[in-house]
C-alpha cells in the first residue's frame, strides 16, 4: 500500500494500481498536438477489449470525458470531471452501488485518479474563458498519458479484425467451391468419394463469434477438404468411371489448390493465336487425359486483338506487354464475380467453349458491362452465349472488331442507322 496527497494536506491509502494511476497523472503534460479528446476516446474504446475492460467501465469513462472541455486537455490544467454519483446513475441507467463498483474498477485499471476535496465532495468552477480554476473529482490525466498505448492496441485490434474479415470471406469462397464441385460430381454420377458428406460439412454452421485462431483452423480444414474434393473429381474423371452426358468432350477439370499442368490448356498458349480445330473433334485417348479440351470453333482469335478491343481487362493484368493466354484466363476469372457471374456459369462456359475461348467471351461481356449495355444479368448474358456456341452460332471475331472500333469511330447519326 502507498499514500498520496490530495493537494490540501489530506492523504488516503491507495492500492498498487491506484498508486500507478496517481504517478501517471503526475506526468501529464497534455495530449499530443493534433489529438482531440474525441480521438482519445475513440482509441480507448477500440483498445478496451484488449485491456479486458467491460462495457460498464467504457461507458463510465465515456460519460466522464464528454463532460470535460477541449481546453482541459492542452496541459494548462488537469482534465477533471466532477459529476455526482446521482448524475452518473441517471446517465448510465445503473444503481448507485453499481456506479460505485464501476468507479473502483476504473481506478484499479489505471484509467482515472480520484482527486478528493476535504469533505469528500466533487465540485469545481471555471473562469470566464472556460479554464478550470479549481476542481475535485475524477482526474482523467492517466487517459491522456496512455494515448500511445491505446493507439497501439487499437491498431493491433484493427489488424486482427481485418484478418478475421479476410478469413471469413475466404471460408465462404472455399465452402461454395466445395459445394459446386460436389454438385457437379453428383450430377455426372462420379463415385469413389463421399460427395454428400463433403457437402454436409461445407453446409455446417460455423461458430457464432469465432476467434482468430479458430478461423485459421477452420480455413486449414476446409482447404484440405477442397483439395481432397478436387483430387477425387480429377481422379474420377481420368478413370472414366462415367462418361459425361450431353457433350462429346469437355474441358479438363483442374484442382483449384494444385498448380496447372503444362498440357491442361490449348497448345497455342505458347504461340500468338488460337489454332483452329474441327468442332466434331473426337474424344481424347485415355493415355493423354491432360489434353482434354472442349471443341473449338473455326475462328482464329489473336490475343493481341482481344487486349486491344477490350482495354478494360488491362486493369486486372500484372504485365500487359508480356501477357499470355493464361494471364487472360486468370484475369477474367478474377473480374467475373465483380459482374455477378457465379462459378457455375463460368464452369459451363469453359466446358462448352474451352478455357481460352471462354476467356474471350468473358472479356467481351466485361466490355459491354463497363459500357452499360448489360444492365440486368451478366451471368445470363454469358449463358446465352454458351447456348449459341452449342448450336454453332457464336462468332466472337465480329464482336471483338466492333468493340475495337468503338474507340475510333463516333456514334452514327439517326439517318445513317
């Protein structure tokens, strides 16, 4: 136990935490330049969970800081508040005994220092300019001295909350991908894996307020499940347990958690243009499962034409000058969710058109979506393109040349139309 003077010769016994608050109050020199009491209160409230402070203590400190004036925090005088217990009871809607308990908790936490008058009453008065001349009550100087501590704790909590939001978003994406792959496998009649069990696990309820460690553990668990689902999908496809219905040959499913194989896309990715191939291509031999790809149309589409006709896709490419077909495929895959296109529509486009041709179709959809031509459903527009591709009526070259000319020509007059 220690003792400290209250300024008029009286002394009172303080616990260790109260003595530390008194020592902090003695080092008070005002808030740092440019910091207001509102900023101090904001940082304190954000750091309170890390300090283990309850809502009652936070509300008490908020009520005390609000009754102070801005000039009380510049260092000329101590920031002292002198509301009575009855006023605090009315402000916080708590009983008198509860208010007294909150005051003791705030003092023990080193947030306030009690500066008592001779008769134990709280009072004070100011001059004509609003500066405190004399006051007794709650000395809030420890709050100002601990500004750096509150700011660091608030920043750490903000970083943790950002990580939590990122992990929650990634968990949602992974669980949706698991359900999509399992639904596709069940539709095709694939066996050799508990698809229903994986779907049930992906649909399970997560903890209501999980900690950061729990979210990281859940993320690892669902990532492992997605890898197992992807591997089972590819294994079932390669083993040819059931031939897919409704199409002669379809694109090779690639696991989302594994690197792309060298032959999983068109051989023309290492060239400048998409090579034409017959629409009635025969099914690939089992010896080369990685060469499986949807039949192409007879169109020859240069990559340079796509990048020139749809400059909007450049915002999603790391290196426009050295971009390849693989970069275009990755870019449109990232931009598709922004247009409201779900995974099933993208998967259908890749199965019907092939990866590269589907990327070109998505690029044209992006251009029209940016120009405002597509206002309702970009996913429905892409599915309509897939239907036209199935009957051989989809021509992408005229669309690309038309999109290219939109920057070099003015809109035609009504008479010309």
